C-alpha cells in the first residue's frame, strides 16, 4: 500500500485545457474523494493516475516510485493500480470467477479458494462465481468489479463514479460493502464523484475540483464547516448566505447579531450559515420573524423555506417531529457562529436539493 | 498501420467506380454523346425506370401493409407470418424467376417482370419497417389518441413519419438490387441496363459500348443514393426515454380478420409456395434422367470453397475500417467507411466488367483467376461484413482494454483474452452473411470465374440457358437450402447485412 503524490499536473485536449496545475497528496491507506461538478476534470485526473493517458506536464508518484513525469511514463499495466470504472466494466464474455481472477497469474486463476475469498471480501456469495455478468444486479456488478481490482493486491485503487448508476436503495448497501472491503484490504483509494453526500460520508479527505483546478483539500468536517469560498460552501451542502455588517467582531444581519467563527475586520461582509443552524419558534417580540413559504418533508428531517419581511428567502433544516404549516408566522433564531467571507463574494446559484443528497 | 490498410480497402472498393470514371474521361464528350445518346439507351432507360418505379411502389405497399398486420394488428399467427414473409429471401431472385417462367412462359413482359421481382424483393422493405414498428414507442401513439386522433390519423400523422427512414432505406435497397439484377430479368427476357451490358459484353467483349452503358447505370445508382440521403435528411428520431419499449396492444381487426389473413396467405403463396412447388415439380421431372451426383458434389465443393475463401478475405478486409470507424472516429475514417459502402452500391455486372478489363490490361496473369473473383466478391459484399464488424467493435469499448491494462495484461494478452473473444461472434456473423451471399452470386461469377470452375449458380445458369429446366432444379434446391440459414439470421436482426 503506498501513498500517491500528484505535482503540478497539467492536461489539455487539443486547445481545451482540462487540468491546470493539480497538486494532490493521498496518504497511504487513506480514502480520498475527488469531488466536483461534471466537466471539472476529475475523471481526467483519475485516468492520468491510472496511466490510460499521459499528462502534458507535472509528475505522478506512487510511494517513492515516479510513474509519470520528466519524460517517462510507466504503462498502465506496470503501475499496479486497481481500477473500478463507472458501470463496473465487467468482461461480458467471462464468468464472475474469471473476471475476478483476470489479473492473477495463470496458476492462481484456477484457485477456487481465492475466488471465494475475494467474493467474501466484497460481501458476495460464492454461489455467484459461475454466473455471467449480465445475470448480476448493478450493485453486485460493482462489487465484482472491486473484487477484480483488489485481486492482484494493488497499491492503489481508483473508483470512477462507481455508484452513480445504482438505484438509491442499492447505492447505500454497495457503498457500505465497498468501504468495508477497502478497509479490510488496507488499500489506498481514490474515488471520483459528483455527489457531495457520498464524498463526505465515505472519504477520509475530500479534494474539491473546479474548472481544472483543485480548490480545497480537507477532511469532510473541515470542508463542511470551513469551506474556502462560498462556491465550495454551496457545493458541499445547503447554505444560507446573507449580507452583514461587522462591528466589534459581531455580524449584524437580518437574522440579528451573530458571533463569528473567526475574527473579521469591521465593515460590510457576507456570511454563511448552514440551514440546521436556523431555529424556529413561536412568534415573540425581539426576534426576527418570517412566514413559512413551504415545507419539504423527507421523513427523518425536513427543509423549511422561509420568507423574511425584506423579501429574502432562507432555508432551515428541522427534524421531522414538529413542523410548522405553510403560511404561519414564526420567529427565527440562530445557533452557533457564522462564517464570514469578503463582501460581494460570488455565490453559485444554489439549486435547492439538487446537490445536497443529505436528505 | 491500420489506417494504411483501411485506405487500401477503400481504394479496392472504389476501383470499379474509378475505372468507369476514368474510361468516361478517356472517351471524351463526343464519344459519350455517340455511345449514350442512342434510341437503344433511351429504351433501356425507360425499361429500367418503369421497372424500378413499379417495383419500389409495390414493395413499399406490400412491405408496409404486411409489417403493420404482423407487428400491430391482432391477426392470428403473427410469428409464423413473420417467418413466412422473410422466407422469400432464401430463394435467389433468378431462381424465383426460373420457377415462374418455367411454369408460365408468357411472363416475359413488363407485368411478369414486375410480379417476379416484387415477390423476390418486398422483404427488403418488410424487414426494416417491421423492425421500426417494433421500435416505435407506444407512448407516442397513446398520447396522440389522448389528443383525440383516430386509428387512421395515428397511422398517418404519428407512425408513418417515424417509419419514413425505414421505408426509404428499404426502397433504396430494392432499387439498388434491381439495378444490379441480371439473372432474373435475363431469364424473363426483360431488357434493362444490366442485361444489355451483359449482352454487349458477350457480343463485343470489353467494347466501349458495354462500359458506357455501365457508366449510365452507375450514375443512376449514385443519383438514387443521393436522393435517399436528401429525402432522409436529418431524420434521426431519437427516443426521448430510455429502456425497452412496452409491448404494444395489438389493434383488433374485427370483420377484417378474414380478408387480412387471405391477403397474407396469397402473398406467401405467390412468393414462397409457387417457387417451391415449381422446384419440386422440376426435381420430379428431372429425376427421370438420374441425378448427376458427381457433378452436384463437385459443384457444391467448389462453391463452398470459393464462398469460404471470400468470407474470410472480406471479413479481414472489413476489419481495419470497421475498427477505426469506431475506435478512431473522425472525418478521415468516416470517409473511408463511406467509400466502401459507395463502392458496393455499384452493380455486380459493373464490378465484374471493370475487373475483367483492368486485369486484362494491367495484370494479364491474374485474368480469370480465383484472386480476381474473390476481389469482386469482396467489393460487392464488404458492407455485410462491415456492418457486423462495426457493431462487434462497438460491443467491445476501449474501457475493457483499460481495465485489462490496469490488471497488468499486455497488449498481446489483451488481444487474446479480451478483444478477440468479444469480437468473434460479430466477425463470425459477418463472415456467414458474406458466405451465403457468395453461394448465390451469379453475375460476377459468370464473367470472372476461371475456365472450368463452376459454382451452383453458374451450373444452374448454363442448364436454364439451354432450357433444361429439370437439370437446373437440383442446383437451385441446393442454393435455397444453403440460403435458408442467412434468412433465419435476417429475420432475427433486420439491421444486419441488409445493405446491398
């Protein structure tokens, strides 16, 4: 098991730059997620690491072995990297057992015990060994693909959006099984995904990519609580973004006077709250009020859209037990500190629900 | 390397076309005027045009009607009818023609020719249209009904526009086959360009007359191809949803059930029963003069050997282009792929004529040898192999290569363990279709076969030319038996190998 270091890697397809100087370090035995919207270059980075394509510049190092850079490129087959493609990519003409043992030496391929062991590692029954790939469900195909990638004991495993084609119900189980198998095998893993919930819940560290650059590399909690900019903030979760005025270290805004996470100079600023920080109460004097516009009920929790008297709309996330009905007047309070960003920071249009997945 | 091979294949495919163009330029405008603007050519043009127009119209009506009945109506026995409606493809057109004229010698008229070729060719429209009906999303029809349209309006305003590509494609196929058809029309004594070229060639060998007639014929083929492209336009009707379409609810025919059944039965009787009955009759009559077993075995042997060789060569030739068309899609590879299709749209008689002349002039030691004959087969039947090679390569995306490489597999190892196993079924299907096409190929074989080499088709032809209908029957039966498997393949997957 080895670490992965990517230094100043660039790549263009024709005149279109796809990666513009990526630096990334993945510690040995860790699980890193490459998170970004489609077209941000994350899959290209994965293919460069795997050796399916060569970077235009920069170096890629596995452990202490440079596999790409300074004019040398180790071919994919000599890198010892396991690869799990988007839809599994199982060889359709081979049985499950033959798929799993594809990367092993000829005499090891006949070893039924090894097949059983690998299938068990990914939580599959040994009875499936003689099936054809098309007889498996999508989740089973992904697990077989992982078993196949792990069979030659790779130093690094790359997963390219392996769960995106699965039904929501299958996705959770498959994620769980994949996480456990990766832990059990002690492999270093890099997962490409556009689903922030997947990245936050599975990974030890998340690398957020945008427009061919890596904008933040952090553990999931830091990423959620201290995003480098409002763009990342809204990408990794629902956000309440408000204009505020800082005086004496306190932010004055439509939701009242809020403490700040980190000191910020006096003057106009823009603050970030997470919807779960917004609390609703009976209407009382002294607190800002709002009218409930609508309630999206998810069972375990709910998202409440609130219209402030100023016309601004904010989101609150509540547990599902006590919900206001549409049109009621409520008062708002905020728990915890707000995060300050420079005034006028651009915010990506937050599409409610689409990128959250935290439901 | 592959690209160079693909360029060579395209050059081979375009050879006959290039020969005709080169020859025309050599002859010059005055020569062309002298050779082409003659009453005889006008007569041939009129014959060819009215036969093509009549046949296309009849085939379109029959194919569309039969496809609607089988795919959309509640007519009883739809699966059986489907097989029976594809079955005429197992009887080569010239055998069908023989079956009819040997029973009814009075068929040597326009009407007779129209009847016989329509019965032979309507499946070319039926098959793609039936497949298109199957692919139509029932939700569209339901939506139309929801908007208040009746059955007839649904057919006219919703289904027919979506079937346009299939009907046009089928009609083009009928036209190109008909323009190249030699045996059937020669036997019916209905002169068209193809038969006239043959007669000219027999009379004056490779005179400029035959070549100029071929030039006009090629021009008509190219114009048809262009017209089809224009008419089809950008009509790619993508389905807006994914996943398999729900099965359709068949339209009940009510009181029309019996007339529909009678219509289908009449069509099948004319297209399948008549040729089979005729063949059976002549087999019985011919057997009085004892079956020439030795000759049958020898002819079958040489036919199978030629067909096998041509199948392997043609599939091998299709491989580089088919591979590049998928794996390295670009303007050049698309052009190379198109040029093989274009080359194959040239009728067999023209390909044969071009190869005869070129081999005599450039490589006399190759004239009337097996390689030239196989080259002709390859030019004619490349699309059958190409369509299958292409779809096989599409089934084997680069992803599998990448995965295998990541698992430590070398280039050769990947070819052996991944690529070839995945391609094998498609390559096999392509080779099988070429094989079966060669078994019943008549025109090019007549002109190019080495002296002393007879195939089932040419042996059949020489027997019928002497009006020995009984002696011809066993060869015809063998060809029908050998064609049957291809017909089964086609009835399963209408898109495969239908081109030329």
